[in-house]
C-alpha cells in the first residue's frame, strides 16, 4: 500500500524542473487538497488501470459531492517493454489542475515510475 501512495504522489505531481530539490513544488498540486476518500479513489483507479493489462481506455475517478477527481488514460506505446504501461493522468481539486504522462513498469511485483 505504501508503494501505491508514493506512486500516487508522484503521478499527481506535474513535471518539475530537474533542479527542484525541496518539496516546495508540491504546494500547488491537486493532491495537496485531496481528502482521504479522494486519495483512496485515486489509488483504486490507478491500481485498476495498472493491473488490468487488457484495459485500453480511460478510467474516471471522483466521489459524489467532492470537488476532486480526474482520469487515467492508457496511452498506447508499442516501444514499451513487457510489464510497462504509459498513462496520461489528469487530476483536479477545488482550485488546482494537473496533467502529465508517465511510464510505469512492474518490477518484482511492484509498480515503479520509469520516467
């Protein structure tokens, strides 16, 4: 579960400059405004898309009444090696929006950010 939370945190973040060495860049990302339920729903959607290798579309997530939500889309990429998936992740909260593409690979039973 800890790996999924870390992965969720990485995915929710926008691409940041390579020279960013502190966590100040996280101040303006949707995840900073997610409730526990929002985080749970995001993790559930992410895990579902990663583990279902036959899934090729977009999975939306969000809680009724919450102002947070988003989508996770599988991006076809024939150059990826087996065990890897490219995802486009778009999240929003009350006041923030974020989108990015990420390659994740399953190594020793755990999904890891490859890019």
